[in-house]
C-alpha cells in the first residue's frame, strides 16, 4: 500500500504526523527513521531518538513505552495494545505484562449526545423508549459507554451507546496502521518475528465486530438460548426493540462481580458455594467450546457475576471466538495429544493449522514441549500455577517461531483464565478431569461411521467436480497460451522506495552541481577587473551576489541532509 493512497487529506497527514512524533518521543525514533517518516518529526526531536534496536532499554522498558504510545494515540491503539496482550505466542512476557495494564477507560462524552444517538438509532426519543434512564454513564470506554435504565414494566436494563464518530476515527487509524505494518515488515527485519501485518489484520476483524452492536446482540442471544435450560448459568436477554448497530439494550443481571468474591474481603462461604460456582463456570465454558461452537473470549473475573448461592452470570460478548468444523477437528486432536502426552501429534496439529514458521525445527519443538510436559505431569493440581504454565508454553512458541491462529490463541488464553479463576474458587478442581470425557465424546462423534461416510461423500463430490471442470480449463489455458504466448510478470516489493531514494539522490546531486556552477561562475566574474561595468554596476558585484545565492542554496541543501538524519 502506497503512503500517498491515504495521505491526500489534511486530517490524514495530521494523524500521521502525530503518530510519528509520539513514537519518536517515547523512544522509537529509529523505527520512524527506518520507515521514512522523519519529515513529519521536528529535527530537535529526531536528535533524541534512541539507538537502533526495537527492544532497547536505554530509555525505559519497551513495554512501558508501548503502553504510553497506545494511551496517547487513542482508541484504536488502545485496542491494539489490548489485543497484543492476548498474544503471548508473539509478544515477549515482559512486554505482555505491561500491556495488560493498558486500560480502556476514557472520559465520557456528553449525555445529551448519547440521547441524540439513541433517538437516531431507535427512531424515537430515549424518554419514549425507557421509563427512566440515568443522567450519567456507569462506565465509559473508547468505543461506547453504558447507562442504567428501566423499562415500562419495571425491569432493570443496561444501555450501551456508541461514541459518536468513532467509526471514522478507527477507519482512518486502521489505514495508517496497515501501511505501518507493511512498512515494518519490509524495512525493519528485526520486527518481522512479531508479525505486524497479521496483528493488524486480526485487529481489523475484531474492531469490525465491536463497532456493530448487532453482532454482539446476536451472539448474546445465541448464548442465552444455549443456556436457557441451565439454572446455574445466566446470560442477559437482548431487548431487540431498543437495540441497533450503535445502541445495545440488555437485561441487567443481579449479582456480585467475581473479582470481588475472589478478593480477601469477598463473601463468606456460607453465602455462596464456591465449589459449585467453580464447577458450573468450568462446565459452562467447556459446553461453549464443544457444543455451542462459539466461546466467550474474555472471561476475566470482571465479566462474571455471581449470585448466591451458586448462580453464574456472563457479561460482555463483544469478543468471542468461533470454532468451525475444521477447527473443532484440529482442536480435538490437539487437546487429545496434550492430555495423552503425544507431543509429536501436537507438532503435527500446529503444522496443519499453518502455525509453524519456515525455519521451525519440528524435532527441537517436540523436545521442548516434551520437557515442559514432563515438568508438570506428576504435580498435584494444587501445585500447578496455570499462569506460569501458560507463560512457559508461550515462551516455547516464541522460541520456535510458532504463531497460533487467533481463535486457537484466544481459546488457550480463555481456558487458562477460566482454569485459574476456577482454581481460585476450588483448589481441588481438575480441569483435565472435565476435559477428558468431552474429548472422548467428540472423537467418537468425529470418527463415527456416519461422519466418515459424510466426509467421504464430500471428498467424492470434490473429486468429481475437479474432473468435470478439468478438460474445459485445460482447453481454455491452451487456447490462451497459443494466442498470447508466454508472459513473465516480475514484481519488486520495495521498488517504490528504491525509486524514491534514487530520485532524492539525483535531485541533491543536480542541486549540488547547480551550486558548484554558481560558485565557479561567480569566481570568474569576481576575478574580472573593477573597470568592467554592466548597467552601471561593477561586474565584481554580480560575483558577490552569486556567492550569496550559492551560500543560501548550500545551507538549504545542508539542512535537508541534516534533517533526513543521514549525515554518514
């Protein structure tokens, strides 16, 4: 993607200038220089850039600097930082820990604007939609904010209203982020291991879903229907008459957030049954994975409500993972291999999912996974720290250049979070004991005669389709070849940058030749006798003027070279 494709407006240029200056101010000036954005940064700021190296610690830890950059650049970059915090297979552990502290907490926008948004989206004023709605939001984030409300029948509601204009802000930022990611992969080789283009693609998919509240409403309804017969799990009901793409109205669930229960001052065990809550939470999550085919991707304690004695409520379905039929097969084999100490099968599952890098040594990867498995295989459940285990697994992934598909990475993280929360409630709960029967059931279903027959039928249909189309495609290919001959197309990924650098160099060289010519000409004129006159002026005075012009042009050229930061 060319930079000129989206820098034709003042707004785009100003935003790019802001990004370049913020990166430079927080110690990433070497990256700004390498992707050729120095023209957007004042020269005094470029002089303070740190030495090359993306993980340079001379200013402050890189994680802290990234958090500062994301917080200063606003909503899109905050979401980017939060998404990076869910990719331990890509981001180092120390950076990951800093990014987890990044809070999506911004000042609320005016309530009158929110009321106008509700009226536009629902087709009538807020006071006609609700019997009562609070004047102040109870929570505010980068994409929207939430209000308490009450329906005409007295039911308590939660109304989420999207921040006005946020879609345009994110659209512009995503264009710039995509160009930045492509530039980083092309011109900063040491950053390619962090897969910037892949990360931006995942962020784009996530934000598209979050910006349309209909997606969240539909997902919430799907979860509510799946757990409608389960008295231990509650999902808020969507009020469709009062919801749209920018307004989402949900039933308000009663209860206490699980993080409060887990705190030292939480409720007494006489009030809530911690063991039953842990079991219901774990069972409910496994049901999402193995039966529903979609799972809550952010099950941290703040998104879980608990009502006495043991009712679990799940909130915020803005981030979900989807398990397709193919993914379910790979996931089942992966979990089966993990549970049964088949590390070779784990590596093959990674390969089938396209997670292995070009230089990944499968034998070394299998050996590292086996060492990690042997470390934990005989430990009592109480002694296993899931957070530490998760971090060690992620370190193995990074060391061997294994980048998991996003849905699998989200699933592993969510399973780790649920397992950690459940262990905090009931230290005796063993997630593996709950996993084994479900894995066996899925394997039996996947390899049953009926499923194998359907798979064979689909394979046969694909083969018949290929054979049916092959003669026509071959005939068309031969006809084109005979009429047009052979054509070879060559595309150079970085040719634009090379042309730009050559153009800049040739312009400077031509400028230098002009300056030299002015100096030589002025010297010749100045050496003439003082008795030579033109228009009443001594010829020597024109030589002095030429020297002045050459001096000004020389200073301008020197400044341009100094400004580019390439003096040597």
